[in-house]
C-alpha cells in the first residue's frame, strides 16, 4: 500500500511528519518557492497516472519490502542500542535518529534486512547488559 502525505500550504510537512515517510517527493519550482496544495496534488496524480499508463511494461519483481511496522520496530531497536553505548543521549537523540531514518529509508530495506538489523541490535543489547553484570 502507498499513502501520500501533503503538508499545510503555509508550513509544509514538519520534521516529525517526514520521520514517518519512507520516500520523499519534491516538485521543482523554478520561479515560485512553493505550490498550493491543489497544484501539488494534481501534479502528483498526473505523474502517478502517467507511470501507470506508460511506465515500465516489465512485470514487477515480487520484493517483500519492510512496511512501516517493520521499520518502526527496527528504528526502536537501533535507538535503544545506540543509547546503550551513549552514542545517543537526551540532547541529540532526535537529531541522529532522524539522520539514521533518512539514510536507511533511501535503501528500501526488505523485511528480512530490517529483521537482520533488529537481530543485531538485540544481540548487541544482550551482550552489553550481560557483560556489565559479569564485571
């Protein structure tokens, strides 16, 4: 499933809104700094229609991409693991996690890859917590 998110005309999307997106789309506007909402929706609908009608005629490969639920769970484990080693703290957690979300979002992780990252984080956390008990 695909969902499109458009922000208010006067402010656009917030960083918190963008954190929920796996992909971003922009419309180049040479002479104007922005478009109104109706124009942006119309252009995106037109582009989607053109892609459906004239797009690649090859059958799409069946790839099991990670969905929002998979990704949010993975980001939670990444955040927890990075906090454990104090890479993230209360002063910089939002900043660094936003950057991590953006670069991992560009990769288009599969469910298996997101699960692998979660497994690495879980194992890392287990070792970190059990190592401190043995010291």
